[in-house]
């Protein structure tokens, strides 16, 4: 019996598939690392004095050398940066980057989950690499951020949870979320409850009053819920560490194990002095490693924060003070006051839409008493230190990740342009939607009669 046409064709098809697969493997295999040298630039390493005429060599995604007399590897791509300046990339330590796209369209917002306790949620698993906010943000020199679930903010309609999930430190470049991750489990997010005697009813656009006694009961209930949850997590961790123990797995309690062991910090959102004080006392009692986020009235409890070694990621300085009788520039003068008191600080945008103004938030504090070097470090090195990432980021030193920017001026100045931007050692485009719209309407033809 003669073989059918299909039977004759199958070996040919199989051989073709093998050939194509071999070609694909060859294309996706490891490639030779390329070197880049940025020469004749003024380099602000933030690890020492500026280098007036220096060179930075990038190899395989990291800084291979930096200094005034650095040899350039053969075959390296050379960028002559004469007249330009080199800085570490800026770090925004509180955003909803990749988690929220259009605040008014709920289908594009993935910052919170149902229920008040969600420690098993991880921001990195929900980050959208193609978010339009990312290229807009990195165009001003921000190379990495902390994507923080349940952190409020305009872009996520202010949504929060008691325990909102795990914040992830990410690079602002990558085809997939996995490519962007610096540290997937960087901090556990906690929104400290308030004694709220007022609430806003969006159905009637009016304020509702609540008796203090009722508000205090709600507050105590929420705090007890947190305490009970942490205690359960501690017991669960003990059982999980016992060899041969038989127990039912609980992913929420399991996610809390690094927290109760002190391996993962708790990023606690609180603004009023009373709430900050209560949150600090709670974390000390529960033996939790605390980072304060918000801190609009941190200046009122600066001695407590210093004594307990609690760092603060501050809200934008261009905002209203909490109390009507506070000085108009209270949020601008606070950073210098906290740092002088021995409290570690950093600046965060707490949103997406205006993350690109992170440098100017620091500049406002510099104009109101903060030393310039501290202002620059508060958006580069200090957030990396607070999150335990300063071994990889924050300064331009050999061996660190090559996240850096080449500018024509001070990155805290609004008019400064980022000429070159490197993320993980790769030259990254600064093109973005805002730039496209600007150029489109700048070149709009004159109206015809």
C-alpha cells in the first residue's frame, strides 16, 4: 500500500519544525554583554565629592567603573557628555505605578481587593508594564519606584485596606512585570485606622457627623483586628517552623511570616500626630519594623520617631497642611526639621499623575531650609536605604545596578532635561505620551480662514 500524501509530508514538516526551533533557540540564547562609557561628565556619585571630568563604565547592567581616570573597554559605546551631569536615577518610594491607569475608570484600577486584610496580595503580580504613566514618569529621571497597593491617592480614588498587601520595588522599564522587579516583597502595607468623627457621603456630596464615642469604638475594633491578626500570624509562623508539624495552609497568615519575624518592614500610612504616635507604639509592642508613610504631622512627634528609629516617606510638599491654623509652608519646612532631629526622610509622590514632579517636591524643601545634598539624596539614596536597597541602588558605585541619568542641569529643577536615561544598564527612551502631544500641537498648522 502506497503511503498517503500526508504521511510523506509529516517527516518534512517535523524536520522543518526542528529547524525553526533551532533558529529560535539561537536567537534567544545569551548574547555578548555590551559596554557603555559616559565620558567627560560632571558625576554626582552621592558616595563622595562630585567628579568634575569623570567617566562611568557600564557592563552587563551594572556600574563597572566610575572615576576621573577610568579606562574605556575596547568596543564600548562611548557617549561624550561634556557639559552634562550624571546622577543616580531618582527613586519614588510611594506610587501606584502600574496598578492604576485612569482613576475614573474602575476597570483600569487594580490597587485594592475586597476585605480589609489582604497580606497575600503582591503588587508586582498586578503591574502593567505598558502603563502610559511609566514613560511619562521616567522621562524626568525616575528610574525605579515602589508600587504600593491600597495606598490611597487620587489615581485609585483613595482606596485603602487595613492590610493592603505587599509593595514591590520595580524598575521603570521592562517587557514583563517579572523583568521590572527589583524586590517583589519589599514592604507590607498597613493603613493605620483613624478616630474619624466625619465622613464624606459621595451619594449626597455632603459630610456626615459621627459621635466621638462611636468613632472611638470603630477605631478600637480595627486596632484589635490588627493585633489579633498579627498574633495569629505569629502562632502560624511558629507552627510552620516546627519540623513535622501538620497544619492547614493559610496563604494570608503565611504571607505575614516575614513581617512577624522582622524580615519585612511594615509601611504604615498615617498623617496626624495622634495616629502616628499610636502606630509607632503598636509596632513597638508587636515588634514590627516600621516605616511611616505620609507623616503630615510627623514634626509634632519627631523625638518619638528618632528614638524608635522610624524613617518617614513624606507626602508631596506642595499640599495643604492638615490643620487650618498651621503655617502655609508647614509641609515645606518639615523635612529640614525632621532631618535636623535625626529622623531619616524620603519624598514620595503618593500617586501616578504627578510622580513626574518628585524632584520639585524635594526642591521646595530645599528652598525652605533643607540642605541641597539631603534634598537630592531624599529622592535617590535615602529611599533606597529606608527600603534596604542601598546595596544595589541610590549611588553611583562599582557593582551597583546601572540606573542613572545624564542631564543638562540639576534634576531637582523643573527646567532640567534628561538627555540620556539608563535602566539596568540599558539606554532607555524618554519618549512618552505627554511629549507626543506637546510636539503634535506645537507643530499644528495655522488656522485657515
